């Protein structure tokens, strides 16, 4: 996993990108759904960087 602090850092990122964005104040159902969708997209991609 990579953590970016500014949008300008994304200019060199190659696709596909699976992105979850937000201010996570704790893991509740809504946040779990967002993170789960990002992880599912990542797992469906044939090539992905190691964590």
C-alpha cells in the first residue's frame, strides 16, 4: 500500500489504480465497504504491487 499526501504525487502512478480516499476516524460499516471495494478491485487486477 502506498499513502499519498497530495494529488500532485499521483501524476507518476500508472494504471490501474484502486483508490480509497477519506478521513478514517475508525473502521465502521461505511468505511469497511469503501476499503472492501478497493481491495476487491485490486484482487481482480492481474498485476498489482506488493504491500
